[in-house]
C-alpha cells in the first residue's frame, strides 16, 4: 500500500527490510509514533542520505551514504531493538554511536574517523578511498 501524501510504502516492521535494502521510502503501519503519519519506524531520503528512524528523528538506526551503511550501536528500548533487527540491511556496516549518527544526519556526511573505519572494514567504494586516506593522514 502506498501513501499518496508521502509516496512511501506502508508495511509491517518485518516487511521493511527489503525496502531498506533498496533504499526506498517506507513507514510502518503503527499509529502511535511521532514520525511521518505517526509511524514508529520509517525510512526517508535527506539529500544524499537514506536514513531509517525508530520513534523519532532523535534516533536514527541506519544511514546509507554513497552505498555505505552506518548503524547505530547504542542501547535501545525493546521495540527499537526489534526495529534494528527488522531493518538490518544484512550487509557490512560501520558501527556508530547515536551522537555520531545525529551529527551525520545534521551535516550530511560522516566524520573523518567513520570514513577511516569504513575503509578499514573494506566497505568504501574505490572512489571514496582517497577521502579516507586524506582523513587518516590528517589525524
């Protein structure tokens, strides 16, 4: 089912994973949250970032930037932990704190340390490796 106002697909939490993997707009069918249309789980594009949230923009779970996944590793409540599992892209990702994730969303790109870690994990596309090398040299 597609919501015409936001063009996002309305799904259950467990159906969200495939939409996350494809980086498509979605929202869950809950009516108790404070996200788009009162959802508790949703994915949206913010410029070059695809972001998956749980219970509000204050808790980004996943960010995809230029094909690289970044995941929030801070502790969650029971439902947010379930959202994390339901939306896991099932690929390698750079672990980040909630604060680092919020910074990422605010500024639209990862901090240099996250770029270096992505390179060390061999998650960066070839064209982004020079950015990580530059960040590593500057550190």
